C-alpha cells in the first residue's frame, strides 16, 4: 500500500524539459498554440502548466533537456539535492544517455 | 465553455517520445526504475503508462522524438493523419525545431 491507499499506483511524471535557444519566443509560441499558463519565466528557462504536466523550456547551455519522474525510492539513486522550491532530486542517465531527474515523491 | 463544463481548462499532454537505440533495454530500465506498465512494445518503439502520462521510447531512425499535445483546434494546423488506434494528429515544429504532435482532443 502507498500513501494514496492503492497497492499499485504508478509513478507520476512531474515535468518534461526541452531545449529552446530563446525562452521568450518559445513561451510566446506555446502559449499561443495551446491552452497553457506560464508558472515561471526568466531568461534561462520557463515553466508552463498544462492540464496533467508541466513543460519546462530550457536554454541548453544552462539546463539539460530531461524528464522528471516522481519516485518513492529516489534516495536509492544517491544523495538528493534540495532546490529552492522545496523539491529534492537527483539526475541520472537512462541506458541511452537521456537525462532523467528522479524527484522525491513527498 | 468546453466539453468538461469548465471555461478555461488547460490542454493535456498526451505523450512524450524520447530516442533510445535499443527498445528492449530501455523498457527494462524504465520498468525496473519506476512504477510503470508496458502498454505496447515492438522492435521500433514502446509505450509506457505512468500515472499522468504515456512515455514513448522510439528508435530515432523510425520515429522522431516529440511531445504530443491534445488540442481542440488541431485542424487549424493542417489536415490530420488518422492512426491505427483511432487518433488523428499532425506534426509541426516549434520555433526551436522541436517536433510537436498536435492530436485532436476528441
């Protein structure tokens, strides 16, 4: 059983980050193309809220494109780094070399 | 108002597809690392169910990595292609050149 009271709940994907060279123009395109809202934006990255997921737009020189998964077992991958928003996570790579952020599910 | 009866619902991200050179080893890694289930798998791609999203693993020679968004206005981007599973979509690129699949929200 997990904290949701269900025995076999699936892990949640927290956000997906893709590379764009210019944050402002990418935010303008995504917010005009889709129904989404801007949760955060500065010159190096932005975070857009969709119904079921957050989409991060990142300048590749500062942040690697990645997918962030919530996991109750994040600590088993190593020491977690605490972020300013209170989340804790560690970056690993899948067998193909894709960056994967594993976030504590708390 | 939309079909959900709410005036300002956000669009839903339907799936995210990332490139892996070997489907079987990627499926093995993701299913052993996270709580997810295999919805489909063959030699060229696989589809994993997470709580809020499907993650597609694709061989890059056959499928471009992309993010698929549901939209009630998919048709305005051009003629939609019908797929075997009944979905209809069109591929476009964002200003950064990332592939974006726009799927009819029906």
